[in-house]
């Protein structure tokens, strides 16, 4: 879905995405939040293996965290699972609109920032090797769904888990925040936008839960009214007396044994035998008539 949104406004939004990227860089500079290159360099100096581990965590950790959390919440609390699933779908829908209206090049595509694309460096980026219409949108940086869904995992952990589960959820979203910055896939403001996106989705989900009983009651009332109307209509149609179309079309003829017999007032005259006239030749072959004259 996110890949197809890039074709709704501009089939090749590179220029617009890079322009928006420079706008985000300037805004972060004004807010003193432009430390993406610093985070990547610090992680690389600590350990190259740590940077590679964060790259794998960025690629696979999101899906493992989501599926694992969904399975655990489904087994422990079905109501919480429904809320989690609905919030997840809402974040996807809202993010698709933002990606369509605001394409944004991530830091790895911005010239002059001095950041390295670690996902492509370890060979985990399918983008350069895929021209399919279902390939991911490389200009869908804001909001960061990686961080949005990491926060959603933390929210689920706080809902159904104990103390250590809550700690694990907090550590998970913190590691994802570092991963999206260190891999040069997102700006700091992308994470902020992802957090705002989750809050909006949670608010809409709360409204859904509040108005869902009233909506269900109203829908049930409307359906019951339609059922009653349909039942009355069927009863009225069944009580209607329809004329016998057979009598109207035959105009008094009665079918008996598959044949039409004339009624008593029929205008058809009684059958009389045909009497041929004398001057009409009885033979259908004139040459035979001439031959009989010659023989006589």
C-alpha cells in the first residue's frame, strides 16, 4: 500500500522528496535536533558489530516484535488484542495519506550529511534490485512507522504485561529509536511524527470504542425496521388478487387436453363439404387432359 501511494501524486518524487528533506534538516537545526550523523558515528566507533546488529534489528526486529506481541496479547486478552489490531490498521491508513502528500528523502539519500546507508551496506535493501510496483516506498520517511509500531509494542506490554515485560517494551522502543537514526533511514523528527501518529490512532480507537455500542444499536434498529417493512410488503403482495391472464389472452377459449375448443357463441360456421365446380379441371396435369381428347 505504501509503495503504491508514491504514484498517486508524482511518479518520480525525487526532487520534491529531497526538497522536503532539506526543509526537515533546517527545522532540526533550528530546534537543535540534528544529531543523526552524530548517533551513527558514535555507534560505529563503539563497535562495527553493534551497528550491524542494529541494522538487522531495524529490518527484522519490527516484524518480530509486532507478530510476537500480537500472539501473546491474543492469548492473554482478546479485547486488548482487538484494540491493538485496530490501532495498527489506523496507523497504516493515516501514514499512507502523509506519505502521499509529503514525500521525504531519508538521511541516507541526502547529499552532504555524511551518513552511510547501512541497510544497503549489509545487503538487506531490496530497493535497488526491484522495479516491481509493490516494492517499498523509499521516500516514506515521515512518520517513522518503525518507531510508531515499536511504541505500540510498548503500549501493549504496559497493558497486559508485568514489570519485566514493561521494561522489555520500553527497551524495545528505545533500541528501535537508536536503530532508525543509526541506520540513516529516519530523522529525529520522523520519530516525533511517529509518536504523534500513534497518539492520534489511539485517540480514534478510543472514540471507536465509545461510540461503537451506540452505532451497533442504531444499525440494529435500522435493520429491524427494514425487516418489518420487507415482511409487510411480502404480505401485501401475497394478498393481492391477480387476474387470470390465460382467460384474458384466449378470450373465452378453454384449454382441454391441450387443444382449444370453441365456446358456444363462436362465430365459426358449421363445416360443409366442398363441392367443386364443373368448369374446374379435376386433373392437376393438363397434358393428360389433351391426350384423352386425342384418343377419343
